[in-house]
């Protein structure tokens, strides 16, 4: 039986696919100049991946024959991530990069044994958690290898332990967001990590790609939650985390976090947990301009108090209503920039924090919009990726990209991205929100919609390259929470600089001397 | 003219040397069984370092002749750090490890050029900030090198810039704590980093050794403050920090922080700064036992609010009064464990936070002791190292060591250290405080006093090895904020594990292929 998980050609649960109101589709097609009827996805059963090279037989004794899959459907379902180019390719039936086999180890030891076996036979390994990469993290460069296996971690799905005194939990890497959250909730705790990919992405993926969740203002980024982790390599295990903080050398946790499967496979992480909050509250605030809104969220980030969720949409995103997906298409003519604040905690804490946030935001010309806009956002918080599929069906290319920078540089970064996209993509709409704030800066998250046109992949690749250049030229980072993958690698090399790349390459050469781990992902060659 | 800085044979400013009341000295000598009159330091002028190898001539054209020093006094003053074994050796006139020259570069470029020249001639380089290492960070293993230079960074003493919007400042590495703080204060900001070594240690040293200050509860550890840094190597410069947080690969900042001069020389850091607080307040709390006190500070660390300073002394430290150095020797017969809370902020904030802390601590059986014990601690906060010199003069060996762990493991760690020291050092007094708290755990900082005896170095080395074993066996980290140096290296290798060491060694081999950077410090050889 094939491994069925999320939609092979789009996002999430096919049962939950969003349909767009015809009025919206028509408006968008008109606005963006969509002409041709778009191609609908080919049928899964009709897709034929390339003949599998004989790698499965090399791994059956390691994990058990039933845990090595070579059926077409399972291979197709492990072929790519979920970037828009990934979707466009797979909708067209392009599965040239399908792995030769999908392997499902059941323990850290089995992961290590699979890696050792693959190293011996020069088989490339693609660690596969939720399969939600949007930066090409699942499409390594595998020319010259004897084969490619996707290492699906879903069987590593245990809550290993909860330390209620230290408020930490050890979670296996293959746990999906909701699974992990449910197991912790049963013990009275929450991880508080809710990225947009929450429903499908995995704990190991959160760690490997430095995920940031929608409640990062309250619970922190995933890399800030991790106090220990275990990395399996073909040549041994790296275990970190004797203490929340230490001065014993460089922080090796931070070398593994963000390593995107290029150094080894994270098999478990120990993370901070928090008591399950008594209550949640959401509310909306309106600011006259993005600049006023940014000043306000910066005040909260620097002087407090911080809500648990804090996000600010720019004028376009506010107008289009993507900030409130369940009201998409409804009229929102008032202008301005909508901010959503969310609060987790006891009723008393929430009330007190809300009152203080209110005082800060009112003093900075924020206009309280009541709870409805916040609750609307909370209801739709995981829905946006479904909308993308509906847009693709309508001939519209929708994609996201993101960066982060220091507060003093944020408007320059914002302008650089928007100007570049406007220049590259005629007839496009670009929306943005600030959704992760720090004392020294914030992230910018852009959504772009444009007509697919004749050559959507080439058109987008060209625009994406230009906007990536623009981000670096304007002083931003190439990714705040999507990661590097293959797609951002060249810009990452520029960001890390030759010595940074050399340092990482040296670590990779030492931990993965055969170079089998996600080759071409993250770490560029030297020179 | 020689470079004069702190006392060559002890701590700090000789003018501020503390004398111990005779009653205390007598009591201690009696208690610890000190018999022989201790040796007093030899005279500086009588110390003769080994003949300097001819390295100065190789560097004069790089930094200017006047910035290469080879006079005996300057060499002696750059010979060692400030651990008690360092002091015992140098008080006895042992300067076998004196550098051949002391070089004072004036810019990042000059640092890089010095490193390149040293790499070319296989001259070992010891980066020298404040010279306050207590873990052998300034006594690398230099056998086989053509020479050894101490790279004194004091000329890199500029505040490069302040970004008031992002609340960050770029500070050169050679700035001492008070210099940096003064420059920031003039702009209306504070760094908020006040380790016990504050008055002498340098910004670069704080970064290189992952310093944690006494106000870490409010301002964070130094490694948490750093949003960017520049590392000079013999083969290029590594620059990090386009954004406070990023998902662009592993965090390279965290690879350089804690690298203790073994990868290159940190020449500047960009750090978070905060508005200069309107007011400071301190107060004391008494708990019936260490366990009750730990429960209380854990409650503040996990559920808040946190004071700016939070420290808890165990029964012995409370009794002896080291927590209140300016009252040392005064009677404190009430028993229990003293906690000090400090608060920085506006008057309104401080009042509010104090009231909340008070509610938490009273609910957990803390007894408020008024402001005096807190203010006493604040007055004496930088004095303890001076006391050590007075104790050495009195034939008493005083040394500190520290670790950190998870809350659930803290009492095991505490017991392991105390039992081991009691076993190793008959007639000793061991005191401890918790001075850095995190949601998941805390640090333990121990002060040991014992008779110097006949062979103080051997006696201490034996005890220190046993207690380091005990720390690792009990699950702790070998250092929370002192660092690794040469002294902790073997235990660090055990803590990092073979793969962790291999990864760091690979980075070092790549960034420092000639192996000239602080050889033997931090990074063990492989195998």
C-alpha cells in the first residue's frame, strides 16, 4: 500500500481544498491579465516515475522489507516539496527527481544504519519529514550517485519524555506538528509552535530548517526552544544539550539547527514546553500606514509587553484581506494596515497584557477593531496554502518569499522587494506582513500573485533571482524561516561569505565525507 | 614604557587591594588548618622571562614599531590569566610561558595582517583582551612554534556606531567593560553586561568566552546580545549578522561565540543595547533552605516576572556572608539562604515588577529582608576577586568553579560537586550560588577555600579534575560562563563527544590551517 499523506500535487488534505468564489477568480484573472485556461493537474495514476535503481534491496535488512517502498505512488509523493515551482512541475507530471526508494526507519539506530549503508554504496539520502519545504530542500543534486533514497521519518513519532520540573520534552523527529502538540497537551503542556505548515510539517523539519511559528512573539522561534538534540550520521552520533546555556565552546546545537539534512539526520530534539494556556484571545488593530504600524509593533518588541501573536499586514494585504482569509473577497475599503494581536495565558494574565498592549498601541495611533479581525485570522491561519492551489487552478501563480532585517533597515528592504517584483512581474499584486518581531528587527513575509503565463517556471525563476539579489543588496537575510534548500543556495553563499561557506563545508566533509546527505542543499561547493 | 594594566600578580587595581580583618584571617586559618606562613609574591622587577625569540622584528612593519613590545614587564603582564593556579605560579615568579612579544594592532586590518604574518612564520598567537581568563585561555600549548605573540586588542577601543532605531551598537573588541558602558551611557544606552570581571574584561573576551553577567536575568547572556560580529583570520574575514534572526543555515555567530581565539580574532561585535534605566533597586529575600530558594527562583524563571538581577546563595555562602562582601565577618547566625533581587527600569516598571516578584516569593515562603542586603551585594559585586588575593596572602587557596544544568538535575549536580570537593579537600569550605536562571535550568557557581598546603597546585589540580569528572558524571556542562581554555579541554572533549570535536576541529583546520590560533585552547586533537 502506498504511503498517503498530503495531496501529492498541492497542499494538505484534499478533502479540505478551498474553492475560490467565482467573483474573486474573475477579479484576479482580470486584474492580473490571466488569459489562457490553465492546465489542470495530470492524474496521479498516469504519472510514471523513472525506473527505480536497485537500492531497495540494499536497505531491506536494515529496516525490514516492509519499510522500504518502491511503489510509484509512494515515490511520487516523496518527489518534491511544496514551493509553487514544485507544484507546477508535479502538476505537469514531472517526477524526474523521484527517489529510487522511500525508506522508513523506526529508530535512531536504524537511521544511523541506513546512513552507514548508503554511505557505503554512495546512495544520496534526502531526509523527509513533512515534505513541506518551499525552498527546494527535497530536491538535492544527485547526479553521480548510485541511487537516491527518501528517508521518511514518520515512524519516529514518540514523545520520549516530559521533564515537568525543567519544562522540557524530548520529541522524536518524525512527529508532525499536531501529533506533537496532542501528546504534549495530554500532559498539560504546549510547544506553542504553529507555523503555517503546522498541520503537516515535522519536529525534525522545524529544527533542520529553523522554523518560526505564528506565535513566535510569545513562544519564540523553534531554534530558541531547542535545548538539546541528537544527530545521526553515517559515522556516529552527535548529542548535545547538557544545560539550557553553556560556555563550553561554540553552541553545537546552533550548528545542527538549520543544517537542512546536509550534515546528518536529526532524530530527536529536547524542547522547552509551557503549561497549556487557559485561554486565547485575538484582536485587530488598524494603523494609518505601514510605517505607523511598524513603529507600533517595534515599540512592543523593544519595550513590551509582547502579545503571543503579533502580525501587521501592509496596505495591500489588508485591502485584499489575505490577513483574514475567511473573508477573502469581502469589501475592505477603509484602507490602512491591519495588525492582529493574539494572547495566550491565564485569564488574568491575558487581560493585563491586553490592557498594556492597548495603551501602547492607542498612544501610537492604533485604532482598536475588536476581536473579530483577530479571530478571523486565527480561524484561517493554516488555510492560505490551500488557496494557492485554487489560484493555480485558475491560472494564477501565487508564491511567498521572506526575509528579515534590522528595524532601521526594514523600509529599505520592503521597498527593494516590492520595486523589484513590480519591475520583474508586470501585472502582479504583492502583499506583505511583518509576523516575527525581535528587539533589534523583524521579518517581512511577501505574497506575490501574478498570471502564470506561458512559461511560469522561467518567469518566476527570473523574478525570484532578481528579488533575492535585491534582498541581499538591501542588507537583508535570504531567509527568515523558509530556509536555504537548493533554491537559495547561491544567495546563501553570498550571505555567509567565503569563510562562512568554507567553515560549513569543512564540517560537512568531516561528518558526511561521502557527501550523501542532501547533496547540493544548503552548502555550496567552495571556490 | 611597559603596558601597565591590572595587578600583574593578582586582581585588578593594586590601589584597591582588599585587606582582610585579622579576625577573619585568624578564623579561616584555624578553620582550614593553615599552618605555614605563605609565600608572598616575588618582586616584579626581579622576574626574568625567558629570552625573547626574534619575532618582534617580523611584526614591526605591520603595526608600527611602537606597537610591538618586548620589555620584560609587558611580557610578564601578558603571561597568564587570573585563575588561582595562574596567580600562584606568577606570584612565585614562574613566567616560563611568557610571550616573546606583545603586539598591539590598531584596526581589524592590522589584526588580519598580524595573523597572516604569524601564519607565514608559524608563530603562535594568543588573543589578549582583558587578560581575565580563569580557565587557562591565555596559556596555549606552544611547543614547536617559532615564537609566541600576545595580541593585545586594547587599541581597538571605539564605539563604531549606535543604531537607535534597532537598538544595537557596534563595539570594537578591545573595549573594556567600563569603557564600553561609558560610551553607551553617553548616548543614553546601556549594554547591561556586568560579569564579575566587568571592570577589566573586554568586549571581545565576553564574546569569545560566552560571558554571562550578573544582570543576565534582565539583559541576557552576552551571546544572546550579539546580533553580528567580525572575525579576522589569517586567510580572510568572516562577517555575520544581516538580521537579528535568520533561517539561512546554521547560525555562524554561534560558531564564533565561544571559540576562545582558536578560530580567529573577533574584532568587533554588534550587540543589543537598552535605554539607560531610570532607576535601580535591590532587595534581599531569605529562604529556609536551598531547595525552597531554588523552587522560588525557578518559579520566577518559568512564569515570571524576572528581576534584572537574581541570585540565590546556599546556606554556607549565606552564613559566611560572601554574598555580602562588605559585611564579611559580621555575624549572620540566622541560617537559611539569601537571595538578592535587583531591578532596572523606570520607577513605575520597577515598582510594578517588585510587587509581582514579592507576591511570588512570599507565596513560596520567602521572607523579605529589605533593601540593605541587596544594596550590600551591589556595592561589593566586583570585589570578590580582590578578596582572593588577600586570602592567598594569608595562605588560603580560594578558587571558583561553575556549571549549569536543567532544573530537575540541579540538586544532583550541587551534591556531586560538594561531595567531591569534601572528599578531595579535607578542611575546606565550599559555598555556592545560583546566579543565572533560564526557563529550563540554571547555573551553579561554587567558591572553594582551603589551605594552600605544601603543594597547592598539585592539590588543586587533583581536586579540580575530580570535580570536573563529577560535573560531567552528574549531567552538567563543564562551564556555564568561564569557558574551556586549556584547563577544561579534556572534559569539553567528553561533553562535545567525538563528532562534536571533529566538527570543530574541521572548522579550525579550515580557518586556521597553520594552527597558530591559541593552540591547545578549547579544541582537542582528534582521536
